[in-house]
C-alpha cells in the first residue's frame, strides 16, 4: 500500500503527468481553476486505508491511535512540518475540565440551514455512550444533532490520558494547579457555578477558598475568593507532538508534508480525496470557492478531517453531504503579552479570572522555563478564503495597541503589575461555532450518521480544550469509526 516515499513519488509523477497533459490542452485562463470533477479522469488515484487531514495535535493523536491499532495511516499536512497551526499557538495548559457544560447532555438539532440549534431533549450519560458505540440507537429525526457534553467528557478523560502519556514518554509537563479568581463580590456567584459544574464533570480536588487564603499562597494576587483546581497543569506542546509523531511513524504511519487536501467527491459509496502540492496553490487565493485541479486522488476507507481552522471550509468542499449539516463558523483571535524583566515569576499557580464572552479571560500562564505570559484576549475576525486558510495564511501579528486593554484587566487580580512590563508575545486563532454574544458551542464530531458520506469524519470547532482533549478524541474516534 501507499508509503511516504510513494506518496511523494506519486505527487511528483502526477504533477509531471499533469503538467505534460495540461500544457497543451487547458486554455491558460482555466489552469488551476478547473472543476476537479472534469479533470479527475486524468489524475492518478491511489487506494489507502486511513487518511488524516492535518498534523496538529488532534490529527497527530488520531494518526497515532489508528497506527497503534495496526491500520495503515497517511497524514496529509499542507505545511512543511507538523504542529504549525493552532497547536503551537495556545496557552499550553492542561485543563482540568471545569468550564464546559456538564453531562446534562442537552441534545440539539441544527435547523435546516445548519445555523440555528433547537433543543430537542435531554439524554443521560448512558445514552451518549450508546450513541457513540451504536448510531442505530439514534432516531433519524434527531439527526443532525449535537450533544453538548463532548468538551466536558473529552477534557476530563483527555487530561488523565495526557498526564499518563507525558509521564510514560518523558514529555516535559508539570501539574502546577490553577486558581480561578473572583475579584469582585458580584463574581462569586459565577465562581460557585463553575465549582459545581467542575464537580459534576468529575474534576477531582476542586475547592472554594476565601480570598485571604488564596492571597496567602499567592502574595501578589488580589481576589475576594478563588476556586483551587489542583489537577490543572502545563505541557511542552512541541515535545508532545514530536513524541506522538515519532510513535505514529514507528507504527508505520506516513506524514506527507507540503500536500494540501483541496476537496473531495463522493463516487459511488466511497469518498475520493483531492490532493494538491501546497506550492501549486500559492497563487490561488482568489475568491472563496475557486475550483481547483488535484494532482492526486486518494480513495481511503476512513478519512478524518482534522484541519483545525480550515476544517469547516474543507468540509464544504466535500461533495455529497446532506443539506444543513455544516454549522456556521466564526474566528476569534487571541493575543498574548509576556512579562518582561522578571527574574522570578510573580505566581506559582496558573491564575484565571472569570471567563468572558468567547474566551477564558486574560489569564496568567507560566511555561516550563518559568516565563510568564498573559492572554489570550478575544478579537472577532473575518474568515479568509479557503485556500489561504488551508495554507495557514491567517493574520497572526500582535497588534501592540491591544496592550492598553491588558493592563487594567490584569491589574484586577495583579495590582502590582508595573507600567511598561508587557511585551508583545504571539497570537492564536480559535475556530468557533458560536459567534459574539451567543452561548458557547461544543466540539462537533460528524460521521456518516450525521452527514451521510461514508468513511468521512469531520472534527469541527476544536478550540480549547482541544490540546487537553486530543488523546481522548483520538481514542473515541478509533473506537467509533474504525471498521
Ligand atoms: C489562543 C488559544 C489558546 C488555547 N489554549 C489552550 C489550552 O491552554 N489548553 C487546551 O487544551 N487547548 C487550548 N487551545 C485549543 C488547542 O490549541 C486546539 O484545540 C488544538 O491545538 C487544535 O488542534 P488541531 O490539530 O485540531 O488543529 P491545528 O493545530 O490547527 O492543526 C490543523 C492542521 O491542519 C493543517 N491543514 C489545514 N487545512 C489543511 C488542508 N486543507 N490540507 C492539509 N492540511 C491542512 C494545518 O496546516 C494544521 O497543521 C487554545 C486555542 C487557542 C486559539
């Protein structure tokens, strides 16, 4: 079957063939913008067992899990290496699982255009597990559906798996604990809600603290009360991904970098995945839906769309979907500023304020070298065209002016923050399924039972706590979708 060298060779061959074939036959104006359908006859096709699209922490975890199960796996990544997307632009926090709506399992159905959600009932945890393992238990009328508990369940399970993985494989990490703080008495009610939600989610060791106690263990902190979460921690994300990639490759998974999935087509009962060399797309960022010509078509038994920020745009390019299953998408950039000129970090714990609309609030994160950063804030941004998003051409620049909003936010819990001590850090972008002022959306995992395309799984809206949840998502995916 297909191997890395083969895929690379096939890409080279197919490009050569394509160039030869197309030079004389395709009018110049159409080159690169032809319907994939119309030219697919001349494009080389390869059968493979499993394809994972995207080598972020989630895609890599899935590739590893499938490879460990003895399956042949090819990972298609548009960038020159793994982990260059959101997986290297986050807080690197191992979340405990407090924030996410608990296992009350509201079962929701998308409206016909996929944008609105209508609550259709409640399910028990057992029903959720049954849904995962046996989709026939779901009523046709309840599809497409979303169950608002995936973040809670994956985060708690993922955290356990992640700590164990890091310990077993020597991945640098530290369980340093977190304080979520109320800085005004009006916030204490929200803190109580978070505490109860965390307990319902099965997070161990949570405890409410009087402000005085919290300020005793963190002398630079100012708060009226706090929730202590001892299970929270930090991880070196790059080392984690490196270890997972190594393990996947040792189990014969193939990573094909500089290759981009540009769409797909349902042919008979099988999905055909259209692939192009990334360099051939560089000048194709025109318009939202340019028709593109693939260099290669892969025909997998299972394909996982784990393309992070572009998973939704890519899903729209897979022909054969049921109507109304692709939800609306939003993007929220988060910016970090780091604390300069500090010999010793002012805090030992991660310090989080009360969550804000679209994010968890400008919090304190420590990395394993003791560097302190604050962020991320929330800036709603417009989406970019499909091809630019596949090639990760998002605007990641830090707007220095945003620092003016950071100082007052941080001083609510860290009043001694000195003027001029914040330096621009980096940004990350959240792939969101709910917009400003809307209630937060859960992760969406769509298989054939939802969208009707056999062998295709879409992972949509995998924002925080996606890093913490990655190993649990992978485990779930393999147990539910591997045939
Ligand atoms: C600001 C911020 C802070 C966060 N903090 C935390 C945290 O502290 N803890 C936590 O648990 N989670 C956190 N998260 C969430 C976490 O970082 C993400 O959920 C996780 O990294 C998502 O991984 P992924 O593999 O789905 O996506 P990505 O890392 O974005 O990977 C997707 C990959 O797909 C590739 N790709 C895209 N399109 C194509 C295509 N068409 N063909 C081929 N390849 C393609 C991209 O190049 C990319 O490498 C944070 C997120 C943000 C934005």
